[in-house]
């Protein structure tokens, strides 16, 4: 398999996205509340997908007609078909994430939150390996006390 060279800008963007994913994943690991654990893990998955998109997606010139907007999971399936099943899995959890962020206690069980954290950890490792980027070999022991969900870069999501 040949690996296409990645531009320094794309590599930098992907590395930042992976770093942000790691921060969200750390928050998920440390959260006592299963709703926060679920939503933080889902945010981490989105950041991992953003890293792939930074490296693999190509800008489309806008023509006379506007293109249909597609979410990160649809784009991920298109530009990295090897992650299509992951995209489907995480897309299916988007409504649960929204409900968890709204504080709906029954939206997610603690087991579902734990399973999602583990799935994101696996997804992260696969993406990091496929992009040939390394950000942080081990999970850090602590995180910034400010919630990942309150970060300015999260507000646009």
C-alpha cells in the first residue's frame, strides 16, 4: 500500500484534531456522570473523524448549484470507506448524544456510555495508525477542569 504525502497544513490540522479528541476522551474516562461520559466520547469520535477529513477530504469548488450539506459521518464514509462501519455506528449515536447533552437521564445507560468510550478508543487508535500520525501514546492522567463541551471550539458543533 502506498501512502500519499500529507501536506504540513493537513497534518497539523489532523494532529490538532487528534489532540482535541484525546482531551474529550480523557474527560469521558474521568466523568462520573454517564451522560457526560457519553457526550464527551461522542465528541471525541467527531474529532477523530475530523482528523481523517483534514487529511483525506478535498475542497469542492462551489458551482452555480449549492451542494447538499453532509455531516461528518457521511463525509467520512465517502473519503475513507474503510471507516464506513465506524461512521454508521457513531452516526447512530448522534440522537443519544443530543439527548444526553439535554440531560435526559434515560437517553443513555452507564453501560452504553462505557461501551462508547471503548469504541472511540479503538477508533482513535485505528485512525491514528492509518494516518501515520502520533499525538500522545498514553492517556493523560488529568484534564483541564473546564468541560470539553464548554470549549469555544465545541460551540460551533
